[in-house]
C-alpha cells in the first residue's frame, strides 16, 4: 500500500479527485484564497522556468563530448519533428470525431484574484534555451 502512495501518477490522480470534491463544497471565500495562491504560484513557476533551463541544459551540454553532442542534437531534433508530426496526425484523426460540448451548464464560476503579484520572467523560454545551448557549446569547445 505504501508503494501505491509513492507512485506519482496515483498521487496526481488523487489530487485531481480531491480538487474536484473540494471545489464542489467550497465556499467563495475559500475559493478566493485558492485562486490567489494558484496565481502567485503560477507567477513563481513561470519566473523559474528559464533559470531551470539554463541551470540544467548548459552543464549537460558541457559534459557531453563533441561527438556525443552531435548525436544528441540529431536525436533531439528528429524526436521533436516526429513528435510534432504524430501529434498533428493524432489531432486530425481524433478531434473531428469527438463530441465537444460548447455550453457548460451547472458549473461554478471561479472568483477573481484577490491579490495580484506580477513576477515577470527574466527572459523568454526560447531565449533561455538558445542561451544555454550557446553557453554549453562554448564551454564544451573551449574545455
């Protein structure tokens, strides 16, 4: 039983079910707090994402050798293109056959954010990715 609770997908599913149940019985005051905390945590996460990319990608590139670096770049590029193609094919194949309801009846509307704290990113994610690749390549080539 302990192994089941250490399983990440199970814990995520349990969190979703708990969120749905709590959302059905929570009053507006509690939901104001939840929406505000969600907003602030979202701002912190979007602030940290470029820093995490730089912190993990650049050292990983420097640890690879020049030959392994080329192989890794080719594998990453090919897998990205294949993932995009497969998701496009799946989307064109599945989405037209889904019955998506455009009107939502009986759902509560989320209250607005009580306290808004805007934390902008240092740089966009793509800039962080390119920067980390360039720093990693420069460090790998200069040893």
